């Protein structure tokens, strides 16, 4: 995995960071193209890089071989030894100069067209099905890490290091595995929130679809539905009946309503999967429509 | 490592956070100030963010600043990434479409090489 690279990447701005490392917007000085550099510092011993890091990088590289149109390209991996105990692993990803948040802000006051929303949702779900079929759970899907190229192509980003669950799965007890935060339904819920977000007009930057907002769509779940092993009590929330969804997202068609409700189903085991969402009638209508106009 | 206001400004611009850009400019960040990598906010902004571009340009950001390694201007990069509305805005604010980068390429050459037809068509009229 230690790969020497002759290509030179020059950081131009810091664009993210956290406990795992720092993210830079950088430029490939040869092609002029921007890239995203993600650096992670890992502890090393006489055996070299920890096996977990090697596996995570190997999985990302395997994903890359599929060249999926709806996830960002992994262009390069570099390992630099900093000292006997520390190595810096740098992942070079494709950088897209627009995210869904920016794209939605630019939408005309009348909102995005129905065709546009359908097309973007289809691409988003395609990317998600690809990740899920490779046992990668994103867990942090949001408009900021859904990228939109100037040609309108959706690319999922930030499904990176230390989020790959399949590798550490074996040692986890079933009750942890069964908890929704470790399984693919979390991503479908996020996608449902983003779906609703696309329909909302006159959006303001501060309105994020929060859990209480979603409750106003699905209504407060019953005592039976409320998970028993969580610290947050059902009594914390005001009992509200579900609002008609067309009141929250007035422009949506009936197939869209159906799909949205299936994605925002409270019980993760009842929630629609990404692959089934992609097969939903909502997307089939589009195909018939384009066929008839041909 | 000491982070300056300009580091914060370039980070806000690069992540498309127009509200933070506006706030930092009002609290004293220099619009043409360099971050620790030697770049201004307009050079590193999220090219698709029209609101960030607008905020910076209205505050006097220099649209003809060149990348210290490649000689590219923000217009070269807006074109390279295919964002015609950002390219149009830069030109409205006096970006020179005839400047050449270190490879002797003008923005229109980049549009042609990158297959960005819409941007190419727009630059032809300039």
C-alpha cells in the first residue's frame, strides 16, 4: 500500500477536520485540477501500519475499481513515515466544487423542477445502493457531503476512513448490531430528509430537518413503536398527529409521497431499503414519461 | 499553529459558507489577504457557490489574482470546474478573460480542453 507518487499536490485551504485528521482542498499542480486531501495519522510499530488501516484503505481501493458514477473518485493513496511510531496516510479524492447545500441555495424561488428532483434522488439512491451492497454505511449523509458537478452529476463523499463497519463487525454483540445506528436504514432516513428538503421552497440556511421536524411529518410514534432501550423518553415530545405530508411538501406527487413515507418510517426494520427505494414506482413513472416523449 | 482571520475566511469560502464569509469580512478579515498557503478567498472558494463569489467580489476581491504555482486565475478555475454563472460574475467584476496561466492557456482554452461547451460558448462572446 505504501505507494510513492510523482504527482505533486499542493494544499490551498483547509476544508475540514476532526479527531481523525484534516481535510484540505489542494491542487494537482500538473493538471491544475483541484483534489481533496484527507490525512490520517496512525500509530505504527515494527509490523508497520495497523491491519485495520490497511483493510480500510483496501476496501476504498476495491470500491474505486467499480468506477461508480455516483461516488467520488479515490485518485491516490500516499503513506509517509513521520517517525518510528507514526505514519501519515493521505487519501487523494476527487474534489467537486459544489455541494447539494449550495446547489439548493441557487435554486429559483419556485423551487427545483419535479424532473430535476427525481433525477437527483435517483442518482443519490444509486450511489447509496452501491455503498450498501459493499457493506459501507455512510452514517452522515447530509447536503454538505452530497456533491453536485456543474453537469448535474451527484457524487457521494465522506464515506471515508473509520466508518467502514464490516471489518469490525465480528466482535460486536448482536444488540449493538441490531441497533439502527450500525445498519443501512440510517442512511435511508437521511436520504428521506434530503428528499423532503428538495421540495421545500424558500428555504433558509438555518432550517435543518431535525428529529422534531420529522416527527411533525410522521407524528409521534406510539408507546409500542418507541424503542425500549433508549435514554430519550417518548414523554419528552409533545404528542402530535402526523401532518398531511402534502402540507409539509406541497409540490410532491402521490408516488413521491408514498416513497417519502417509506423512507421516513420510524422503525428501522420496517423502513424501505435503498435498493427497494430505487425500484419504487416513483422512478418508474419517469421512464414511461420519457419513453412516450421520444 | 496560529489560525488567522484570513485562514478562517478562505475555509469559509472553500466550504461555500456565504454567511460566514460575510461575517468574517465584517469583523475585519481582509478580502485579499493570504491564508497560510498563500491564497486568497476568491482563489480557493467553492467555485459553484455564486453567493460566496458575490460576497467576496462586492467586498473588493481581486478577480485577476494568480495562483502562485500554476498562474491560474479564479476565472481559469471557474471554467475548469464548468460553472458558467460564476465565470459570468467574475467577468462582470472585471476578471480579464485573456490572462494566460503558466502553460500559456487562457480560460477559453481550458473550456475547450475540458469539454465545457456552455462555458466555451459564453467566453466566445466575451
